[in-house]
C-alpha cells in the first residue's frame, strides 16, 4: 500500500527541520531522518565543536593568567568531562527539536533510511510513501581525499574526534581549512602536540591572505607545527604510531592519532535520486536554481549542504525560509545577491563577508583598502588580545563596501556590523561616520573605515 502526504522532507537537519515544522501549518508533511534531528550542526558540528572550543579557551586563559596578575596552577584537562559537558548541551538542545516535532499535529516523523523507488515515492522503515512535493536536505559527510592506505589505518574525522575521551599524544591533522584549524588549536590547548599538513601555501586559503597570516602567527605562538605546501599522499601504521607520507614540505610525519579534514562530500548517493530525475554536478551536489528548485525535476527542492556552497548552517536556515515563503506564502525570494558572512572559531577568531582584496581586483574593481590592526585598539590592548586586524575592501568609484575581513577578538560578532551595512546599502564612509562606544572592539571597524575612532598615532 502506498501512503500519501502533501510534502516530504528527507533529512531533519538545520534546514529540513524548520521547513517541515512550518510546512505542517499548511498541509500534511512527513519528515524522514536516518540519524538524529538537528543534523551535522547540532550533533557533530557547530554546537559540539564550539562547546569544546570553549573548554579549550578556559584552559588557555588559565595558562595566561599570570599575564593579568592572577596566580593559578597549571590546568589539567579531563577530556572525558569536556566531552560529557558537550554531550549534555547537545542533548538538551536536541530534545527541544524532538518536542517540537511531536507537538505538530500534521507532521509525521519517521526514523529510517529512505530511498526513492520511483517518481515522488520513497521506501522507508517498511513503508512506501508518495508525496506531491519533495524537499531534499540530506547534508554532507567528511571526504577521505583519495589518500592511499587510509581505509587500512585507524583515523579520525570531524565526527569521531568529538568522542575521544583521552588526549592524543600527537595529533596529525591533514587539512588546513576551517575544520582542521579549529580542531588543531582546540587539541593543542588541551595539551596535545599538533602538526597540520596543509596542501595549500597557507592555512584557510579561502580567506584574505592577511587574515591567514594572523591565524598562522597565533598557531605558532600556541606551538602548533604547520607544514604548508605539503600534500599527504599515503598513510600507514597502527594506533599510536601512524605515519603520514608527504610531498612538499616534509617526507613523513608520525603521530599517535590522525585527523583527516580535507573537505565534505554530499549525501546524494544511495537515496535513489535517479528516480526523481534531478541533476547533480560531478561531485554529487544537486543542481538548483535561485529559488532552490532542483534542476531536471518537478516539485523537488534541495537545501542545505546538498545543494553545494556556501555550506553553513545560517545559509541552510535561509534556504528553508526562501522555500517556505515561495511555496507556502506566494513569495518571490531567491538566493540571488545573498550576502553571506562566515566565521572560523580559532584564536584570533575570523569573521568575513564579501570579496577579498585579490578577488575584488580580479573582478575589475578599482579598490581601496582600509585597515586597522587590533594592536592600536584600546579595548583589545586592555584584553591582551591585540593580534589581527580589520580590513575593508571598497570600490573607490562609489564607496561601495565589497568585503570586510577580520582576524581578532570576537570577529564573528564584529562582522555583522559590516554585513548589515552591505545589506542596507550603507557605504564605507557611512561606517566611518558612525560614532561607536569607547572603549569597545567595534571601534576597530570604525577606524578601518577612517572614522572618528582612528588612533592619533599608529601602534608601535
């Protein structure tokens, strides 16, 4: 027997879950999730990693206490307790998601591994279900990067490393993107020796080079070994003694544990997408238009990581809002011109929006650049956190802010001022003219825009 629902949401992550809850106000909806509600972000991404980074920051602050005139003993990190705290916070938030689903009358939740068997029909948990509208939110998973020998060697990924309860002696991290960098610094501040093997010529290669340089300086101060322009080609060994074969900056690196953080691949395989007729790119991401409708299919949408970059929780939530308003509220929203900021939760923290200087020049803009190092910001000096800078990238012809890139304390919060300016059309001069509270870190944003808070003298 084939059951019928008006809409089917495959995947209960940070896009699928709110979409299912809101769609159920209008029609019958079935939500299918093979693991846990909340997806990667809640269960093995944003929330657990930032919870553990908070523990690492406490340990680091304790070690730096004497700088502030405070005497304390050298901290000891109990990783099992750190993980237990993380699990408790995740479970508390996740429980709210389950309560929300259970309280929605026209929403049925099925825990199972769904696979489409023909057009708009899926099999899951022994049931066959047909839906008029299909919303795909199956997310992504860690890539193995084609490293020779990896399947035969015990290794960690962004999921399994969160469950370690004993500190590694020496963690080798393959990959210097945001995932690799966040885990590298976290475990170094827990007390682990850390080496990063990075194929690109710098960490965080998607960021402005000046931002990458500030992060690399911070990692050097923390005692993290960074091997750039170095590719991992093969791995061998046993737990406790894993050898990473390299080309470039080193021949081999040996550590007790190996973390592979070389990117993400979409969960588009194994769910029968061929029956829907949707088109995918060579990497398996579902091709969508600006309204997130899947190419090649009728009444099928893809949202979140499955539709490719930018792959952030905040963009996934916006995906859900776009689809909901268009499908259920007769809206006309799209992803065209979407201004998306992002952050990397390392120290110095990174916040970024828009074009880098190099990208702006490559696009043909006549560029002016505004900078303010945190070494010249009074609040940063008081906090003892002076590494990094605020950097504006501006079109010289019309004062348009093309991008802003921050490495420094609370960059993930500071970037929103510039994001709002770009969203509302405020110019570089407007940010410079705005009076900011003194002494605050936000003065750095104003100073970088040539504003009234610009220091009278450059930092020494």
